[in-house]
């Protein structure tokens, strides 16, 4: 178990990594370093958690990719115009993410800076009545084959998902808790 000061509290225990079968015994030194840096960077800012990106120190600065991002946006708009329904839904999702501060508008004067990296996005459309379209940010996008992507510049860190056999532990205790947290990853600021 964790040597966390809250470990005696059953509710707090529920939220520890060990309670869902995630332990760091098999992690590489790099993964342990990345996880420790992540834990040390967690802050609460204006009601949201904020964490630092796990930058690799040996990578060059990301290239400015404004041209690529604009080209991808124009392509996305063109494709979505084929079905007006999807364009409206995509627009609503973007507006909602702006209003919830999940994304931000880059001021026009920042487009002239040389150290700005944009996240191109694309729609994923599926046959669903509840969520027919969602936005995916493409962190592996590159300007060309020699350029770095955001993914190239960040440690991936350890896998914190349970192994399938660990999920069998779910049936051992008399009570189980499960949750579907709406937009959970979007609630963490970077």
C-alpha cells in the first residue's frame, strides 16, 4: 500500500493508484522519473488541476506549425461542409470547449512569434445518436518528415492502465465503484 498520509481513510484509498492495480514495481527508471515529475507538478489553479508536460530535455524546440494547422483546419472545414449537420456540431463542440477553457484562442499577434506550436485537430465521426462526432487533437502531426511532433518531444511515461488480470480483482470485494467522468482529460490544464 501507499505511504500516503491519507492511506488510513477508505475514501482516499479508493483514489490511490494501488487500489486499481497500478504499482510501479515493474517501471523503468525513466518511467519512475516521469511519474515522479508528474506528481510533483500537480497544482490546483482556479478550480482545475494543472500539470506540467513531461518534456524530454534532449529534444530541440518544437517548430512553429501555423501553416500546417491552418491547412488541416481548412481541409476539415471543407470535409465537414459536405454534411452541414456535422459542421454545425463540430462548431458547437469548439465553442463549448472555448467557453469551458479547455482550449484557447491564440491572439493574432502571437502568430508572428517563432516559438508557437499549434495542435491541429480533426473530427472522428461514428454512427452514434449520443456523440456522432468528437474532436481529436493530433499531437503526432509534423510539418515534414524531418520535423518533430509534440509527441516526439514528450516522454510517454508509464502505462497506468490495469492489466486484464487485475480487472478480475473487481469481483473480490462486496462493493465496487465505477464512474464515467465527463470530459475528464479536458479538465486537466497543461
